[in-house]
C-alpha cells in the first residue's frame, strides 16, 4: 500500500504541472565538450572494458568528449587496460585517488574526477556525464540529452531511465524498477522534481561548481545533488527514453542490500536539509520540490510501521483476536463499505500503473513492499536509532558486482545444491523470518477455522460476522501476507537461471562495442505465472461480496 499511496500523492502534485519532454537529437555543430566519468570499485575488468568501448562509440565528435575511468579500487589491471585503450583512443584516461579516512563513497570519487579533468589539456569540459561501470550507453546517448540543456540555460540536468539486460524470467524480486521509471519519475518530472539517477545523466559543469561539487555525507549522492541544485534555482528534466542498459544485482543478498541503501538516503538527506521547510538553504526550492523530498523520506521511514503491521497479523490469528474492533453492527457495515471502496480504488490505481508498465508488475509492487519491510526496518533501525554497542551502523555503499557473494544462485553452473543453498539463505538473508512468519500464519488460520464452527448459539448472521472479523477481514489479508512472504522462500528453493553476461551481448561489427541483444532488453513473463493475479482477484471479489452482503442485511 506504500507504493500506491506514493503514486496517489504524486499524481495530485503533478496536476497543473509541466508536460513530458519530446525526444530530440543534437546532430549539428556546435558540439559542446563533455567529460564522461565512469565510476568503478572492484568490478571485473571485462565489464569495465565493455562500458568504455561503448562510450567511445557514441555519436559525438571525438575531440569533444573525454572518457575518464574513476577507479576507487586502485586496480592495476584496470590501469593497464586503459593504457592499452589509449593506443586507439587518446581521449581515454585513468585515475585513482587516495581515499580519505572519512568515507565519502561514490561522491568523493566523482569530486576527484572533477578536479582531475581540470589538470588535463583544455581544462574542464562544459558538461559532465557519468555512468555506473556496468551501464552500457546507447550510441545516441549524448545526442538525446544535450538538446534539452541547450534550449534552456536554467536546465542543468537531464536524466534518462535505467534499463537492465540480465533480468531473470518473471522478475521474481521485482528488480526491473518499471514502476519507478515509467510511473513515478514521469510524475515527478511533471511536478518539476526530476532527481539525478546516478548514471547516464548529463549535467552542466557550472551547476556542479555552483553547489561546491558533489555533496558527501550520504550514500545517496545522486538525490542529494539534486536537492542542492533545486535550492540554487536550477531545473532538471526526465528523458523517458532507454539510453542505457546495465546489470541488476544477480544475488538475493546484493539485491536486498541495494534496496535498503536506497531507502536510507531519502531520510539522511531530509535530515541534513532540516526536512526542507526549515532550512534557509532550501528557501529557493518550490513547494513541490520540498514536499516530494519529505514525502519520500516519510515513505521510507514508514517501512518500520509496515514491518510492525506485518507481525501483527500472525499474532492476531494465533491469539484468536478480532482483526478489527467496532462498537455496533452499523459501524461494522460502515467499515466494510470503506474497506471495499479502498480496495476498489487501489485496483483502479493498479490499472493506471499497468497502462505504463503491465498488470503483473502493478500487482506485484505491493507484494514487494511487504516482504521487503523487515529488511528496511532492520537497516533503518540500525542506521538511525540503535547505538553502536547494540548493532547500530550506517548503511554503506557497495557497487553492483563489486563483492563476491557466497551464493551465485542464478548461475546454473555455480549455484550450490538445494540443502547448502537453503542453509545459506537462512543464515545470511534473514529469510528465516519469512519461514517462521508463514508457518505462524498457517497455524493461526488453522486455529481460527477450528474455533469458528465451535461458536455455538450463534445465528447465521452472527457466524458470518465472526468469520469475517476474525479471518476474512482485509479482505482475507492473511492470504496476501502468506503469498507475499513466500516470495523469498520460493526464490531460495527455485532460483531463476540467468544466462552469462557474454551471451546477452552482441558485438557491433563497425565500432567493436558490445550491446545487449534485443531479447535481453525486455523482461520475459511466463504465461502461467499468474498466482498473484488470481489471489488478488479472489480477494477483490470476496470484498465485493461482503460489501453487497452487509449492505443488504
């Protein structure tokens, strides 16, 4: 329900806002100069090489852009790789910094790059672009972004969506981020609140200098830099065109780490800027920009309460408590009516989201929020509430693919067998919580089913009311809870198989760069992967029947 609430509010904010920008191309002189940063920290040399070759193949005059590899891992192999590339591309550079004692993560690496290019012949370029090391840009990447910055001197940032080419079939962990890039980001653009996405953006160098470089102190430097740019009266645009394709985390552990880090940064930045409404620095931000920052921080923090609410379900079932409280039959009828209206509106919102994505993704976004809630609650608690001696710790940044995971569950050749794999998931990935949760819910449902027929002396109406308030409320909320928390368990038992990265790329005969094959650019869905839709539809029909029954009784 958190994602539904978010899209509802963003739609309200977008009323009367600006329209989507058209697709443009910069094809004729003059061509502004661009410094392209590729940030890396421990990724494989082959991944780095493929990205650098693709960047050098972009359709932009070679004397008008430089490619700088910012290696925060200090990898000698990568330095040799760049030295070899310079034999064919003299606009390629390598630099590695001496890391400071205070961690500044990707932001510090980017600031090092900004200083590095000032020492190159010609000094810093007019524009700065940045890519995550696993993101392969399309040849027309800069051509597509540059016109939007040239047509308006106050637009300092153009941001395209992120796309991925190693998506598993049926996207069991909902890693495609389709709702974010096809629904949330366009709505934010309409409100004038496009944030930097961290990769494939194009930005004015003057704007970065205006805010003193890339801000440090948060693991979400991309969102932080956006807020500071807004505070200096700069504007940004969202270009809803696939211009980059990269790698999603290919293990469950890496995925949950990435997701929890993304939910810490909105709260961090809101706190740094005194929740926008109370900081003089934010004085030039529009109301929509301030409110959106507070909104995302509030939604991220609310996962703590979502986790508490999740735990309340099995406790109520096991103790035989009513799932709701009411003072009279008339109040119960009113609550049933409002519950039906709420779920019907929620279904309409899912249909609206499905227009931009698809129905399967629209349904699953709520499930994803539910089973991820315990992870978010733990990380938020450690980051903001618990002292160090009780396990408190900051949410650290880690690059996709920069760490070797214990389980390569998507690699059919390297994944552990069933027993070691499940043991690893239970030990390292907190899915023991989901296992205990599902068992507790099933036991509670069994106890409730046994208790309902034993309620002697009740009329048919009283029996139905007893069933609905103790087991059927929500509607049948326990079915959603169980279905949702089965997701990580089923993933551990039946992990998807993803082809090797090399088999998902094809080399261009002219440029020598590798690009994702057409089949890897879209998520494939199985025809029979329909359980969430069936369960969701059954609950809505049940709620509609209850609405009619209580209305005419």
